[in-house]
C-alpha cells in the first residue's frame, strides 16, 4: 500500500523528466539518423498503423513487448534490434509513449530516443508513409 505522506510524481512530471534526458529527433532528423545507421522502431498498435500507414524503414515492435525485444540480455530479444552499439529511435502516434519507453530502454543500456510529435509530425512534415495491411 502506498504511503499517503510520500508525494509521487504525476505522469506529466515523469514525461517531462523523460523528455529532458532522452535524445529527441524531429521527423527529418530521425529520417537522416536512420540513413546514417540508426534503427527506427514503430511501437504503434495495428489500428494506428492501418489508419496512418507505415514509416518506411521502421521495424514494428508493439509497445507491450518492446523492452523484451530490445533488451540485449532478454531471452526474447530480437538480435538485430537488441543492440547497445546502434542508436534506436522510437516512433509512436504523437511522441508521448515513446518518450516513456525510451527512458526505460536507456535504463537497460540501449541508446534510445524518440521522434517529437510521432507519426502525426512525420505526416505534417510531408515525409512518406506507405499503406499498412492486415496480415
């Protein structure tokens, strides 16, 4: 049970903390970082990918399994993604989930950041998206 005397941070405070310490990329900066070798990971659920499309070059790892797939020490890791030697840039719908997720990945030793504004900012920047399909 939580101690009522202890002040716990709000989600907005935790988000601000995350965004103050993780690398944050504009959509154009993310595109350029991927061209230079960074890994782009799309953590959006299928419904959002179907609605807005796929970011070219992004690997889809849904949020609910992200840490297990990207932690180099996890038995459920994806070897080409679970690396500490390559920057990982996360993208979600609007850039909030990824800020929190990137902070967690950084605690696991992954060089993780996110795209400010997510896919919505990507679209507004006029960057390409390709149609997503159900499998």
